C-alpha cells in the first residue's frame, strides 16, 4: 500500500495526493502498559547481541577443541546466511499474520539452536546448529525493530532505539567478559547455554503482554513465496562456499571455484525471475523502486561488509598479536559497542539539524577514516590503541545507521513496515554474510601465503597447516622466539588487509548516500496521522482518563 508523503526534514513539504485511511501503529497495546513489551524487545535483542559478542572471544578455544580453523568463519557465515534468508520471509509474514506469532517462533527456534550448539561434537555439527540459531535470529532482528517502530511515533522513536542500542552496550561489557571467563575457566559450551535464561522471560512477556491491533479480514488463503526464499538460500550458499573455500581448498581459477560462481550467478537470475512472477514476493519490487529505500539498502549492505573486520578479526588480533587473554581481548572489542549506542541515542540532535542523509554521510565518512587508521598502528603496540580506534568507530557508525533506519520506517505505512524493515536489515545481513566469507577468504589466503614463504631457517618450527596456527599461537612455548614473532607478524599483516577492505566498504556506503539518497527523506501519511492522533489522545487522556485502544479499519 502506498500513501502520501512529505519530507521529514522540511516542515513545509507536502504530498500530492489525499491521505489514505489511517492505520494505527500498535494500537492494541496501551501506551501506559508498553513497559513489559519493551522489556521483552530488549531481552530479544539481547539474545542476538550476546550471541555476537560472546562467541567472537571464544573462537580460539572452540577451534582448539573441535579443530576446523580453515572453516571456522562458517560459524559466522552459516548463522548470517540463515538470518539473511529468513529476514525478508519473516518481514512479509509479520505484515501478513502479525508481529506476535513471528517473534514467538523466532525466540523458540533461537533457544533450540542454542541448546543444540552446546551439545556439538565437531565443527561441522556446530556450524549446522548455528544455522538453526540463525533461523530464529532472522525473526528476532527484523520483528523487534518493526514492533519498536509500531509502538512509538516518529518523534519518540529515538527513545526506544536508544534503549535497544543500550542492550548492545550492556552486551559489549557482559558478552566478551562472560565469553572470555567461560572459555578460560569453564567450557566454551556455556556461551550458548546463557541464552536460555535470557530468552525464556522474553517469550513469556511477549505471550502475556503484547497485544496487536485488529487486522482486517482477508479473502482467500495468504500466499508466501517459498520458492523465492529457497532460491535466495541456494544462491547465497553457492556464493559463500565459493568465497570461503576459494584460494584455500582450491585455486580461485580452478573448476570448483568457477562452477560455484557460475551457479551463484544462475541462482541470482532465477531469484529475480521468481520474485517478478510471484503474487506475494518475499522482496517486493517497491523496495528497490523507491529511491529512499533502495539507497539505504545499498548503504547498510556496505555497513554489513565492513562490520566483519572488528567483530570477527579484532579478537584474533588482540590475542595472537598483542598476546592478550580472551577476557582482555573482549574489552578491546567492547569499545565500539559502548560508543555506538551512545552516539545513536544522540544522533537525533544531528539529523534534526542537518537532515538524515547528511547525518549518515558524516558518520560513514568518519568511519572510513577510522578504519584506515588501523593499519598505521605500531607492531605489536599496546591494547589501548586498537581499543581507542574501536571507540571512535562505534561513535561514527551510531551516527550513520540509526537515522537511516528511522527514515525508512517513517516513509512507509503499517502494512509495509515489516517488509521495509526486513529489506534494509536483509541487505545489511547480505553484506555481512559476503563480508564474513570474503574477508575470511582474504585472511586464509594471506596467512597461507605467509606460511608458504616463511624463511627457511624457521620453517621447520612453524605449523604446517592453517588449523595449527591458532593452536600454536596459544601455546607459543612450543615455537622458537623467531617463529612465534613471524606468526604474529603474519596475523598482523592479515588483519591490516582486512581493515583496508573494510575502509573500501565505507567508501561504497558514502557513495550510495550521496548519489542515490534523496536530500530529504519523506514521511508516510499514516505516520503523520498516527502522530496527530496520539497527540490528541494524550490530551484527552490527561483530561478524562485512560485512552481506549484503537483498532485498524
């Protein structure tokens, strides 16, 4: 459904058509009883936040126990692939069947995957169970953001986003610390079991307290584009396999690589064909035809790409190059997730003055400069140096991402908000999935090259395969001093190249905003009407008591 819009950055902007019938946001939930629902959303977001921060610091211990260093990046790629595939599906389902059942299903799947991960017996089984986690993570990420936009009008949306961002700040402290402590003093399997006491209360609060607005009666059985979802999964799986294994398991120009890349290209063409013919496509054409959404799609896709550098490779750098333990390595990473939510909470003061596009462009430009500074760090350096860079990176990205999400959610009506939110998050996850595979392939190829060209006088003391590198650096006493230093320098060079690639991704995001995004983001008629009704209802409530829940026509 489309409606009239005006520019969010201009108080005098007008739409050209008459307004459509108003559709309330989350009118079924009394505004004074939003507390339990917001708490549930924060707990749901905590599942995803803890999952990303707690695992990164435990990767060396997981690899040391289960092996599989050459494919460990699939712990992230497999999870992100599952999230990527399900995000647009859950977005469409939430617009069709409602937000509540989708969020409940997502929490249940995520908890089931967590319990299965804790029982993994090798790297292959752990990767498979991480994919199961991702099937639930797709519902968590998209639906939580959509419900948050439903609950609050545009002017108040930074408040709920600041709370959700605060979850990441808390996880930045609790996740790496807890992950490091469990990996060091207990067992890495506990990093998955901690999801249970977080997810169960969220499930109970949503089931008991969340009330959605009445939905109009639909004629006929709703149709879901399952062939489109399958095509996306096949295309993404082939592409990621080609990127992760290329240059490691086989040469880039070998038959397996060429076949996988050709298969992914054919899968992409098939996906486009299926989506064009589908009655209810998973990714509708309007998410690319509307200039506002298409520009944000590309910008957040580039954001996902660059995020792999700090979240995946910084802990390895901190432990292997700086010689830090898992707990201290987690604190180096936590700087970014501390400054990010603070910057996001304050970003409204910036975009209300200079506009959403300019605010986001400023943030990503600063992020690019920060990423370029990482390779300039001295070897081996001190822990505070990468920590300071992560602090600055988080501040820049907080100014970039949140204004874009709020801008897109405010440009669509209620019946399109789930799909629009899922679309931009989908593109961010696509970028992160490709980034995990691409930078993982770059790191594997670089490290493999350094091992192959090691000086002859230390070559006998070096590990003879990639799986042994992580173990050798954790037990450097088994190496000569020269050999250990060579391995650390090899890891340092590897991570530097990854950060240079991340800076290139920041440039791509900046170009997408400057060349494609409108200078002023539009506001949908439903959003303007909803804010007007909320203001009038608040005035009546102050005079005559509680407001009656609104329903959609």
